[in-house]
C-alpha cells in the first residue's frame, strides 16, 4: 500500500524550554539544522503575555504558550541539503499562516526517523503595543484575577493581602504586544490542511511516483496505523495494535477484489469504531480489547469473502485499449486473490489438521517439519497479501479502493455502450428508422475518451491536491 504522510501536533506549556531542547547540539545527538523567523525576545514576550492572560482568565490546567508540529520526512530527504529543506518547510508555514516559527531537523537515535520539529506561535505581533491606562485604581487578587473593589483583596486589618496588586489611577494596568490566540489551530481542520500542504511540498521533491506520500483518508475502507515515538513506553502495545490494523487493511483489499461492495466493508469498519468507542467510555483504553474488536471484524469480513463467488471474467465486445488495461489488472488481482483464498481456506487448515493429528513421542520430527511448513505458508500468505495492492500501485493507482471505484465506473460505461450498440443494430436490422439521436452507431472514440479521463482522475487522486493560498484558512 502507498505510504502515508505523518504530521503530529502537540501543545507547548514551556515554549522557551522546548526551543532550547530541539535546537541544542548538546541535547540532540543528530541535529542537522536549525532555523527561526523571530528572535529570542519574541518568544520570551510571547511566553510572558500568554501566562499573564492565562492567569487573568482564571482557567485551570496548564497555559499553552505555543504549538509544535512534527513532520516526518522520507529517507530520500537525507540526500538534500538540511538547511535548505528546513528553511523551505518553515517559510512555507509562515507564508501560509503568517505566524513566527522556530524549527530543527533531526534524526532519532537509531537514525530510522528523519523529521522536522516546527514550533509556531498562535498569536501575531500587534503593529503597535496595546497599552491600557487605569482611569481609576485597579485591583488584582493573588491569582492575578481582576476584582472590583479594594475590599476584596484586604485582610481583617484592612491591609492588602500578600500577592495582591493595586494599580493606581494613571498607571499602566495592562499591555499587549500580541493578538489573541487564533482558535483555528485547535481545530481538526487545521491539522488536515497542514497535512495536505506538507504532503504536497514533500512530494514536489520526489520524482518517483511510487515513492510519493499520500494523506490518509479516514473515510476509506482502511484503518490508520500509528507512529511509534522515541522511548515510548507503550511501543510494544502500539506495534501489536498496528499489526491488527494492517491485517484488517489486507483483508479489506482482498474483499474489494473479491467483489464485496465498498459500502458493506465500510459498514463493518464502522462497527470497529462504534464498539471501540463504547469500550473506551465504559472501561477506558484497553489495547487487547481493541485488537479483539478488530480481529472479530476481520474474521466477519473473511467469512463474507468465503461466501462470495469471484466475479466472472468481464466480457468485452469492443476494442477499447483503456478498458482492456483495467480488465487485465482486474484479472491479475483476482488471480492473486484466488491464490490467497486457497492458502487461507485449504492449505493452512489442512496443515494445521495434520499437525493436530500428529501426536506421540515418536512423531517429534514430523511435528517440527509440519510446524516449519505452516510458518513458511503463513509467511507466503503475508507476502501475497502485501503484494496484492502493489499490482495496482505499479500502474499508478493509489490503492485497491481507488482502482475498484474506477473499474466499476468504466465497466458501467462499456456496458452502456454495448447496450446502445445492440439497440442500434436491432433497430437497423428490423428496418426501422433509428431515433434522431441514434442516426449512427454510438461513438467508440467518445467512450475511449471517457475511460481515459476516469483513469487519469483516479491516478491523480494519489497526488496532493492543489490548494489556494490563504492567510485565513482553517487543519
């Protein structure tokens, strides 16, 4: 399957400390480049004003001073100049959203994850500082919250309590260097847009179409896998979780080429989300339970595949190169799916049955031979499942789901053409004058052009969409 781009966002309660950490050669073993669009004074003032506003609001929890994106890069980017890469990605964000950034380009300790840390401000500098002068005395309690009267901050002796503040008339009681936070950075729409923007930018430097990334479509039949971060204590759980998700994705591919309706696969996938959500609400996050839910959904889909006969070989009664190409691809994936089903439903069950029946103290060698054969067969099955979408991606389709959508549309176009042609021939045969719009046979060239257009649209969907530049778009 095509690789998906990875971008994660996190909140920063200590922006100065985080900047120091990601840009320090002493703290980063593989730090290749750093870049900033604003100096330390900007970030110091941003942190101070964010904390002051947070105190005045009386909100509980931690103050979020800034946010950070982690952008994973394909390994081909290690051959590019690190400083140029970092500056291009940082300036792209500043141009897109109009806010200041600090960034760093790293490898992890094992040098398996090449990535950018991009810290950005949710606020912009005001053209002129907004300074508020007290027209009467202003009072703040110990938490920094403004109160109406002096009595509210005095003790039983009439003295101002420790930690409270009094701003006298004519003094500055509040000043702002920045705008308020832009709420769009909290939204799912922002991160979705950022993924589109950076996937497009990443792919613009990759000439091989097969190496380009795509943004994961949450409305597809597939389940997303999770990135395993450095020193993550739940690494083993996430890896097992990803394995379950990948097994579902392979089964979804097999279901598509076996003729199972996409809507049916989506219906089963939705039960995974529904049951997992209910489980989390009732019991909290239990990874084993989630994997069990995915496993049962996969088994249910496999049962539907077993009940579904492979669709018959399409019959083409006209010379249409574009449809013939799609037809040949369809036959290839169906042949692969047939081989997969044979291993799943015949070969492996027979071997496991033989192993179960091979008992006794003198059967050890036979059992080991059968166990090895089962392992080899399971490895062969996994390889065939992995290679199933490759048959289509090699021809430019992003995944099995995209190809099947295109194929069904093309099949409908060709079927309609054949029906129109048959009606025309029947009309001519019985000697009747054809209808005005059918004074001549349907045009093959027109059908060919429609099929070619379908193919191009499907393959272009694997590339990032062009998006309008705007300073006011919401991830």
